[in-house]
């Protein structure tokens, strides 16, 4: 949670924050399909 807090603090821009969330979701989906 501290990492997400630092990301939101450093990147207050919602566009960058949404892009970061999308990348995390893509990575989790790739890991899920690899299992």
C-alpha cells in the first residue's frame, strides 16, 4: 500500500495513474493465464 501511495503522490496526474493500473492488470492477467 505504501508503494501505491508513493505512486499517487509522485504522479498526481490521473492519466499516468490509470496507465499504471492498466499495466498492473495486464501483468496480473498474463500471470493468471500462464498458470
